[in-house]
C-alpha cells in the first residue's frame, strides 16, 4: 500500500490522466443518454433492468471486444443489477471512445437508456 502512495506522490500526471479519463468516459456515457450516479471513483456503474439483461449486455459487449463486469445480487442489492466499468490512467482516449461505441451499440439492455 505504501508503494502505491509513493507512486501517487511521485507521478502526479497519472492522477491527472485518471481524472481526465473518468470525466471523458462519464461525459460520453451521459451523451449516450445514460444516467450515472456520482460515485467519485474510477468505477462507473451502469444500471440494468434485471439480471438477465445484465448478463446479455456483458456478453454482447465481450463479443465486440469489450469486457465489462456484470454485478448481481448478493454483491449488490437485489433488483439493482449493474455493469461496472473500471477506468484507469493506462487507457487512451481511443480505448475509451471504442468502449463508448460498443456500449452505445448495446445500451438498450441498460436501465434508463433512451
């Protein structure tokens, strides 16, 4: 854990890049018409209608080359399944743009999608 803090202190550009990536991805998801809770973290949850649509969405994204983590009960409250998107500083804008395109292609499986 201490090594992680040392990296954060010695490489502030990584932290700035992470925050820029979070903003870019969150804004892109909102442009797709998705409502996101303000988590304040690099994990952005996409709420799904039900468990079946959660797994369908994840499988369809994976078939297009994007891994997203389906999370269902008991890891989250019952009737609140979601997809967890984890953003890192290592991702490029091109990576994030491709992810947004794939999510947009399959977002009918998400709760609140337009």
